[in-house]
C-alpha cells in the first residue's frame, strides 16, 4: 500500500512539474506619432504553427491615458496571452455606439465624434507580429505613425 501511495505521489509530481502555464503575462505601451495613445484596443491573435492548428484563444487590452495596456484572454479573461507567435491588431476605440446613433436618427457615416482612424497596416491589414515567450513576463511596445 505504501508503495502505491509513493507511486501516485511521484506521478502527480511529474504531471504538475510538466504542466506549463497556458497564459503568459503581456503588457506594453502604444504611442502614435510619438505620443502615448489612450483608448486603443490591442488585439493578439495566436497564429497556427506546424501541427498546432488551434494554438489557443486570442487576447485583448485597452490603452489608458499613458498608452499602457495589459492583455487578458477572450472570453475567459485570464491574464496574458498564450505562448507563441501572434498577429497584432490595434484599433481606435469608437465614439458613440452605432445603436445610440440609430436611436438619434443620425447616419453612422455622419458621426461627429468619430475618432481619427489608424492606418490599415496596424489593424485590418496588420503588419504587426509579436512572439509571446514562455516562462517570463513579455513587454510588447508599439510605436505607430499616422503617415
């Protein structure tokens, strides 16, 4: 009986020791034309590599007044992102919600509060990538330009 218990303890230790954290902390700063950018959505989409067809869920963060963000997974809201290479997309937060505009009978294309959009190379046709490393906190800073 004692031998069975020690065997089970040993197997449990191996399993616990081999388990790597699924999410790794990722934070950073976004600047636009050299200035901290508030109200941007930063989205990390894990890319399939080799036999990893589904590398895990994406993660998002929102920049504060200093341009700083911290990622959380979607939809579970775990802190960080899954390890591996990610496509990064950065979007400008919209002004009034489209439903609010519809209630006011204001055409969406005439939005007076629509913020200046970032070039597509940072979002819809993103050229940004980042490799999230296992076993350490990751810092992902992005310096964007509107030109």
